[in-house]
């Protein structure tokens, strides 16, 4: 299935080897793919024993979890593929949607390869200011590839340097 977020916020979760991970946060206009290796093999015309299809991520369970009241629209990827073969508008939609998905994952890869943990946390605050105040420390840490203790250390260092404000007594701390 391909899901399009029309409103609200969706957490994209992936379960690998019985452990759940936050893969992304999706907002209006973002897409989420939910496929299995067999479907990917058919759509991409890959041999069934291709290494991509045997990776833990391809074999994992994926799901979207609403963080707030949200509206999503879903359609089977096979249907969208068939529509794209017959109608240029649907083909364009599929290409744009998939390019946005690739751009997002390229951006995340860049962050993990080139940014320090402090830089990743500051980028998260810039990219998701609305979510940052409402999320649990565990969720933010998972998204950033940290433990909750590691995230606490990052936040403490940033506060000591004055890079982020200290919370008021009423605010939830990370």
C-alpha cells in the first residue's frame, strides 16, 4: 500500500527482529509505503532472491501510528502502477511521490553520516518544532538513533552552551 498524509502527523514504525524503531515522521503531503518482498520483487522486476529483498528491512513489519487526529489516503501499489501505465497524470504522481520518498531518505542518511548527535537533535527541532514539544524522550531518542540517556546528555550539553533554552518549570523536559 501507498499512504498519503492529507493532514495530521503519522509516525512510521518498523519492527526488525522483534524491536520497534521510529523510521520517520510524516506530515501533510508525505507518503508511506507498506510492501512485502514478494510485491517489491514483482513491481521492480527483481529476481526473488535479490539481496535487497532478503534484507532485514525488506522483511520487517512496517506500520503507521497517528500522533494526532490525522487523515490518510491509501491505495494498493499495484493499482497505482496500473493507473500509471494508462494515465500520464498518475504516472507523474507516482514519480513525484517516489522521488520525495528518496529525497527524504537521502536527507536522513546524510544526517546520520555527517552530523554529530547535537547537530541531529538541533535539525530535528528545526524540522519538527510542533512535534518536539509533544513527543516522549524515548521516541525522539529512537528517531535520532540514540538511547534516552544519550539524548539527555545531548540536551544537557546544548543547554550548557546556550544552543537551546532551559525549560520553564511547567514544560516537559527531554
